[in-house]
């Protein structure tokens, strides 16, 4: 369970990235966070693994206030919180298997990791993770020879190899075409269901949020302005979240409904 209790984050320049957030996310939920660019979505999820540190409040992960962790405790936390980024964060000149086995770094001592001395069990886990996202045939391919969608699947496999309790995905499909985006979201949803891993995803695309989320959280100006099941969400809900119309009446005649709801509202 993840609990935000009056969590705020104010940067030194005075920017209020998070404002008095009160939120509970239960084990195994698939949550999608939506909002305009700058709404606080990335800050919210990056606070869970302390890539950013709130300046006030209490943030509990499994009943532990992570804002009070020392360096060693923070490393332990990060072994259980997997992160998927928009731009994959792979070592491009390394093979797929070397990138995926990096998910075990938190469990391996420094010398062994430098020498790539991983156990047979860890290597098997990495290969099995690649199989789960159907890219095991690329095991010895350099990462920079893969398409964007394939690289993101490798990122998912790396997180699976980490065996986390929580997966954070920060705009994981923003740079992908629609069919590939749906493929990546399908794998994330499947992992969430099969492993009961709490999964929190930032998205701009309305149709994907409604299709894949169990629960949608809307943010604006560092505040939560909507929190409810995806089944309750409609176009007017998104207009409430974004503070403006989702569709432009002037272009309705030339654009299909699916294309309209796929528009990135931050543009």
C-alpha cells in the first residue's frame, strides 16, 4: 500500500509541484494518472522511489515513511520499486540480456556486477522475463538495433527481473506509435494482473487511460482534482481535469471520434 498524507513539494524557486496530496493506492491496483504537462504527474510518481523528495507531509510505502529513510534504506526501497521511463534508459551499446540482468543490480554486490558475475538463477530470470514480453529472440542483440517499441519491452523485462512490488511508468508510450503503444500497455496490464504488482502509469492519451486503467487520478497545478474508477470517467470528466474542452468544435467534422480522444491534451 502507498499512502500520501498531506504531501507537498516546493522547489527552491517557489514552484509548488505537489500541494497537500492525500492519496491511498492499494496493492495490485492499476492506476493511470492524467493531466496537462506540468500538472505534477511525474513528480507524484517519482516521489514513490525518492527520485524527487517531498518537502512536507508523510509518504508511506508498506507502512514505512520513505521520507525518513537513510541511504541504505533508500537503496533497499528501490529494489522493490521498478521504474519505466519514456526514453527506455537502456545502455544502447550493450546487449538486451545485459540490460535486462541489470534488474538484479540491487541484489548483487558491486564487484560481481562489474564483472558480470550473475548467478544462473538470475540469468534464467532475465531470460524468462524476456519471454514474458515476447522478445527473447533478441537476447544477444545490441539495444540500439531495436525499435522503440522493442526497447520499451526490454525495459519492462528489466523491471520484471527486478521482481518489484511496485512498477512506476512515466509516460512509457509517449514516443511510440499507436499500435506499439497499445502493445506496451497490454504487457504492463498483463504483468499487473499475473503478478499482482501495483502499477502506476502517467499518460496523456485519454483513450488509453480509459481502456487500461482500473482507476484514474486527474491532476492539475500539483493537486488531485479527480480520483475514481475508470468506469465512471467520460469526456466531461477529462474536461474537468484539464480545465478546458477536450474537443475543438471547429475540427469535429474532419476528425473521427477515436482520433479526437487520442489527442495529447498537453499540445
